[in-house]
C-alpha cells in the first residue's frame, strides 16, 4: 500500500495491523482475478502419491578373485579350476545305450587281428570290404575327428564336429553327448589306460576328459597363450598320450605336457615351432621321443627329457617345402609318413635317428583340392607296410597304400555319396570309418562284421 494512499484511519494502526490488512486486500484481489483457484488446482495436481516401499534385494557377496594355480605351478586339490565337472543330461532313450555300452567296452584278447596278417592275406581281406550298412547321421555339423574303441563285441565310435559336440555311436544307436567345447574338435581319442574315458582337443584352446559310462565331461587344460600367426586366438590342435600324461600341441608353436591326475598343472613346456603345431605323437616304443608337424614346413623329432620353459633343440628336422597337415610314426617307429599341402605324401626311414633319416625314401604325388588343408595319412595299427588316407578323387573313395606308393585298395561304394574329410581304422579289425562334412559316417567292413 502506497504511503500517499494511506488514510487517517490507517495512520493510527500498528505495523502488524497494516500488514494483515494488506494481505486481506491482496486475497480479495486474487479471488476476483481467479488466481487463488488456479493455484489450488495446480497444487492438487502436484500432490505426490505415497511411496510404497519395496523389499530391496540383498547385495550379492563379492567373491575374491581366484589365483591361477597353473601359472603358479601349484596343484589344485579341488579338481579343475577352469570348469567344474559337467554332468550331461541323459534322455530316457539313452539309458539303454549307456547300459549296453558298459558291456560293450569290455576288452578281450583280440581275435584274428586283421592288422597282423601277412601282406597277401591282409590285401585279400582289404579287397573284400564294402559299405554293408547305409551311412549313419552322427551330427548336424561336419565331422572333424574320429576315434574307434578297441572293443570287439561292438563297434563304438566317438566323433567330434565343428561346433564342439561329441557324439557316440554303438552299433545301430547314436547318443549325443551335447556341446562340450565351444569350437571344432580337432582331435579325439580313447584313453589307453582306461578305455571308458576319452580325450578331446578343441580349437577353443581346451582339452576335455570325458567318461563314456558316467556320461560326464570336464576341461583339464586351457591354453592361455596367444598365437603368433594369422590371429591372436588361443587354440589347441592335437594331443598324444605319454604314460599317464598328455602332450598337447598349441597354435602358438608350443607343446605342453600335463599329468591327467593333476590336470591344472603343466609339467613341462617347450616352444617347438614359430607357428602352429599341427600334430604331435609320441614314439610307439621310445616313449621319451615325440614327433611334431608344423605350419612352417617342418617335421621335427624331440626329446621329452630336454623340454624347458624357453626352448628345445630338435633331435632331427625333416624339411618340407610348404605347410604340413600331419606326420605319424608306423607301429614300431621305424617309418614315418607326412602329408604336405604341396600335394605330396612323403615316407621316411626312422629306424636310426641320423641325417639319412631326414631324406624321404618315397614321394607319392597326391591330388588335393586347394581349399582342403585337413587331409592326413595314418598308419594301419600294428603295421609298417600300409597306411591309409581319404581321397579327393571322384567317385568318392578312401585309399590304402603300401610303402612304395602303390594303392593296395580303393575303399569305394555306390552308397558313398560324398567325400570323407577324416578317416580312422579299428585297432584290430578290418573296419574303416570315414566322416564327412555333412555329419555322416561311412563304414567299410566285411559282410558279417556289423550284422
């Protein structure tokens, strides 16, 4: 209220009375203008709803970071650090499979061992083989590795595919063990000291240990190295048993040795090649020697007793012009066969470890598609005069050679509609099994073996 507009009556009022009078006049003015009603409406809209308290979750307990026992070279008494034991779920229809498998894995003395037959009889039986049963669908993905159990009461096959699955076949039934690796299974084998177990090596950098009867699987090794070539992805390529140990080839060019009873501990390690190790194999008789093939065109022989964490000098080095895909000893180690992407198979006499052994005794021209890098020649078990390899010729076939480069027999059939990229033979019987990129098995045998 302006002092000029003050009346005589107002002059006699105290300050508090004047203040109250002004407030009343303002309220009347706001009512006339509708301001009071607008303010009330706005206040009602802005009223907050009462908050309902929710039960807040308890904070998760933060576990301490685990120390790598493998890097510290310490044993792990509680089992594998990398993965707990994986118990793979079993379907009802698989229960009979497992019960039957328990009986079939029982090993008896070999009967009429096919691989120890004299040469003429061996070839005679070989030429009688055919696909007497249709091809078997093992996987939805391409088969990358095969292993055949030595049981003679049944045909038991383990197959690893390019997605990390391992599948078992027992005569006319198939059981999927599920995805146990995260990438293709490069190498699979049945354990030599416990035939209920199998080992698998994967491109995801891990090695697995499976129990075919208990239907369990665990990771016993995990590579932590980086590859030097092509990519920095960790990967493992091959394994070979040595007593109760495993030799494991790495994409970094290293070979590691682990004790399967202390799976998290590397016993010995050596850098063998500047690029990836393709295959590794212990000498069949002189177990302290092992053979490796590599991407840099070298096959090398090493002494396990000289393995160090830094470097190892080879006992022998077999030079090749291009990348290797495999190298393997014959039954007694007196011969060695290698496969190279220069389209040649080479044979070496390794009876004595001298410079003469590094010169090939036979070079066999071999047709190979430019994109096919996985073809491998392997010796027939128990023999030094015959090896087998899958073929790129058409019609599709698998071939058995002698040491002079002659084809002893073409395993060919009208039921074989596609080429096989992997091939294995039964340890004692005349049964050859091929796996193709469509996940199918092609089994060659005599007429009465699988009936």
